[in-house]
C-alpha cells in the first residue's frame, strides 16, 4: 500500500464501524467467523437476527466460548423461548403466566385457589434456576 511503504508490517485499525456486533470486531481485528455469522443472520428475519445477536453476545458468549457457529445456532434454537414484552410490565411475570398455562401446573387446583397463586414469586424462582431474560427475550439455561 502506498501509505505504508516505510513499514514492513503495517498495523491496520478499525476505529469506527456500523452493523457489526461488538463481539465480532475489535480495534485491531475482525473475527475469522464474521462472514459466516453474517451469512447465518442474513437468512433470518430482522427480529430473529436481533435475538440471535443478543444470544451470541450475552447468553452463549460466542465466539469467546470456543464453540463453532453451528453449535451456537443449535444452542440458540433450543434455548430461545420467545419475546415477552407485551401485556405485562415485567417480561418475567408475563413468561411465568404463559409457563403455568402451558405446563398445566394449576390444572388440578380448584379455581378458587388459582387466584392466590403467586406468579411473581414463582417467576423469580424460575429465573433464578432455569431461565434468563434479556430485553424481553427469554432463554432457557
């Protein structure tokens, strides 16, 4: 390159970038699997691509975890439970209501007792042991 004629091994730096997740780029390098990642997310709709980015960055810790992208995608497909940010102020409580309904935990209880069930406390326990919520997106641990 014309700009670096006096340097044997010039150092290139990325000082500004857009549309590249922070876990894929640093000031001095672009991760070797960046283009594989872009190919995978290009096949997803925008919402799913957003959730996958959150999963890679905050839940699965990819690529730092050493897994390949296919393993990470498989883990994401197993872990992602959905978006819960609609009817309730708290996504965890909204998920808990859906979880209780889907699993039928209260199906044998008399209707009069169902109204005394503490969804918020049960949800806290679920998210302490088995689930993670980020920005309304819920993942099984």
